[in-house]
C-alpha cells in the first residue's frame, strides 16, 4: 500500500452484492451488466468518491461473479475478501426500464432466467469463515456497512465498532427478529424507507448505539433525527430536483454513500463530534447525489457516462439549483453477454442476444413490479 492509499478512509461492507442486468427503455441499447445490490453499489460509489472499499462476500468465480469483480475493480474496489468460503453463485437481478404513457419511467425487477425459466442465483449471507478470513483487517476502518444480516455479519459489525468504525445498517426488509434487534443495538446510523420502524422507536431506543436515524420518503425527500448533543426531534429535508429523470433505481444508495463520504471519514469519533450543521450538509450532499443519479439509467449509470473530473462540478451545480436538463458526457455503454448457471449449454450459448424480442417478452411475464 502506497502513502496515498494509506491516507484514504476505509469502508467494509457485507450484504447484497449482485450482478445487475439493466434493460434500457431504449430498445436499441444493449443490456448492461453492472455490479449492483445495495451493498455493492454503496461500496462502489465510495470507491468512486475516493475511499478504499472492501466487500465481504462469497463469490465463487462463476461468470456473474467475474463480471461483478471486473466492474468493481474498474472503480478501485478492493476484493481481498470477496471470495470467502464457502463460496456461492453471485445473485443476478434483471431490471427492465419502461416508459409510461406520460413518458415517466418505471422499472420491473426479475429474479428468474428469461431463457430457461429457473430462478436466478439468490443472496447467500457470509458465514463464520468470513469472520476468520477478515481477521484484523477491520482495524483502521472508518465504516462498516450492512444491508442483509447473519450471525457472521453482526460479529464483524461488532468488531468494527470496537475498533472505532461507524456501523451503518440499511435494512432490506424482513429478517430474523433476533438478528434484526441486535443490528439495531449495534448500528450508529440506521437508514430505511419503512414507516413502521420509526413508529416503533426501535432505532432510537435508549439502549441502542444509534446516533443518526434516517427515513427516506421518495419524492418527498427524507426526515432524520439524531443524538449528537441531545436527542432531537424529526427534521425534514425536501428532495432535490433531478436535472433529468430517467430512472430512480439506486438513488438511495447514492444518498447513503454521499452521507458517509461527508460525515464518516474520521470514523465513530468523527461522527460523535460532528455538528448539527455538518450532519445537515452531509445529508444534503447525499440527496444531491441521489438527484444526479436519476438522470441516468441503472443504479450507477452516471459513473459510466460522465467523466469523474466533471462529477464534483455537476454536483455543485445541483446543490445550488443551477443544473437542469440532460447531463452531457461521453457514453461508455458496451454490450455484454451473460448466462444463467441453470441454463443448458444450448440455451446458454444461443446467438440471438439479450435484446431479442422473445427474451424481452419472457422477462416481462416473469417480472415482479
């Protein structure tokens, strides 16, 4: 590790790291194959923003995992702990973007192969062997991010917290009640979209570690409460208008990564010493990143379409309300081929390509809105 790398803040994370197959609303564009999943996106975005990011996962070397690894490597993500035993197939998620009659975008997600009809690989949480593999690697980390739970994930989160890292928990939905309760006890930042959690008051319970609780509300923005100096009431931040609206998928991940990039670079001690103004500014920055992302298709499409040296300028314009309309920038779209692990070779190697009308019809029938 050179001196420049050693000065970068470090983030570890475990949870959903998947291969996203993104079908554009423009039928003339090829399917894009990008690393995705909440954890995968947040870590990739943090790397894009200048952090060292370390996913902890069980990639087994299948074509989907190799595509994910290649994509994450492109952005500088560190993959030392991405193949923890026992390895498993990498999840594959198909996203189709469509346009409504009024031109507004919608997206459908599918977890079934459009060719053979079998379910695509699903998420498998890390196990105790991942804890052993990571070992003392968490020392010096500023952030530990998790969106899916397991006993091993909570063990690593606790170790990271003991070493001075901020633990951020972004629940993806229902999970084991005991693990979920433990995650709320451990996490310093809890972010979610479910009204029921805020009504229960669990994240801000008197015996929890939570310093910042965030509830996202889509086009209405977000609200948050904190315990920096003393427990606060809820504060509402309205959404920032997107310069162009092509797809909202992944905007929550950009908001999370932007928040961490601004408030978490000094770890837990830095978060505890932050001012209320620091916190509001970091959340607003995250919202600006979320708005910027809406101008592109896919959860991280902007990273492939805009030169990195223009990114900060564009975000600055969004924050002051000066950016509107399409964002100019080079296109980096490249057609990718992908195969389902369950497909017979004859179907897997068919030459008709992922944009064929037959595949598109099958995918729509099996999609879940």
